[in-house]
């Protein structure tokens, strides 16, 4: 008997370790090849109430951490793969994202090998015991500073670098309070200067703008973009409007940043909305994170991998 946890709601219950056969689609990076069977896949079996708080279609949670029982680790151990896995999340429940385990290429329609356009920054791993339980096995990077529309955002002088977690659990970017205040104030200034109209906040968001006259474009010139600056001026993760502004009704969109409070462990937590249609590779072998900006700018997307046919 073990303790199982829903990491989204933090609910905990007893559960059992089980072993079964897992089937996964194999690929050569361009096309599907065959169905692979993992004969002794270990997983947790927990009470159904732990699914509360997950999307209605969800039947469980996949562990993508670096523990011995995570999906990547079990596949690496059984197939001697390189310890790396990329994820590419689709923004729609009606389309498929993709997770790869192992080496490139990663080719998306119309023939774009995303591994060729990755930008890399050092990756750190957190795994420490806290009492009876362990923290989630976290992946994080260092952000030196933040730019909005190419301009340096002044932050608290204590932030010589900002520890930044990559999370598929949190739906939106969460910022420590002082970072949140600096970034949102600067964003508001830039957005209003470009003739955007601020409107009342819509929970859980505090910074919202009218979209009543918006005609729709993935890079509207009048909405700011955000850069997470890393180890040099040439290494940055640019976040465009599609991953910044969350439509909340027919004529309002809100900045998808939340205030995490003054005691947040990380200065920045990059959430799932910001990861959508961005390709992110966790290279645990070389301890580096590879990433792109929005694949839409390359005229492809996370649901454009060839899942079914034998030719791309």
C-alpha cells in the first residue's frame, strides 16, 4: 500500500502499485512505425475520487518527472533510450498533442524537423524529501530578466536571476508578487500605449483588455510580447499573444499571468497555456532545456505530427 496524490488538487489517498502491459505508438520521427508493448509497466492505482479537479475526460495523471516510476524513466530503462523527452501540447481537446521519448528527429507537417530550431538553456532538477512525501520532481531554469516589447522590465534588485519552473500542472504563468507587479504594470503601459482599452478584471485574471474591434492575428502589432531572457542576449523564450492573452468572453481577453504571493518558491512558473503549440524538450542526459516559440510562426502546430499514415 502506498500514498497516491493528485498534484493538482493536492488530495492524498492510499493506493496500490500495479504492473500491467502498456502499449505505445512507436515512430521514426517522421511516421508511425508499429505498436510497442511494455510488458512490466509499473503504475499507481488509486481511488476514483482522486480524479476530482481533473478535466472530465481524464482517467489519470502521467508522471513526466525523473523518478524511477515516471513514464520517461521506465521507457529509458527498458529500451536504453537517451534520457530526453519533448512535449508539444495542443490548445484544443479536439486535437492531439504529442510526447516523444528518445532521440530526434521530430518532424511535423509540412516536413519541419523541430529539433533543428530548438534553443537551449541549462536545465536543473529538483528532488528533495519534505517529511513523509517528496516534492514533485520538478524541472527548472534560470531567467536573468524579462523584456516586454524588447524593453528591460525593472525588477526587485534581489532578483539577479529568476528561478523558473516549467509546469504542465499549473494552467497559467504564476509570478512571485514583486515580479507580477513589475511585469503587469509594464505590460499595461505598453498595451495602452498601443491604443488597447483596459476593461474590468475577470477572475482569476486582473489585467484584461477589450477585443471588441479585434480582427484576429497571431502576432497583432498592438499587443505586447514577452521575452524570458536567459544566459545571453541571444537566448530567450519569446511569448506571443496566442500564449499570453486568454479569451474570457466574446469581447474580452485577459493576460494569463497570476499572482503567486510573496512566498512562492519560484519567481516564475511557466504554465500549460504558455506551453501550447510551443515545442519543449527536457534533455535530462545533458541537463538542458530545448524550446521554441510558437510553432504557428513556422506554419505548423503541435497537432501536425503524422499520427496515422506512413508518409509525411
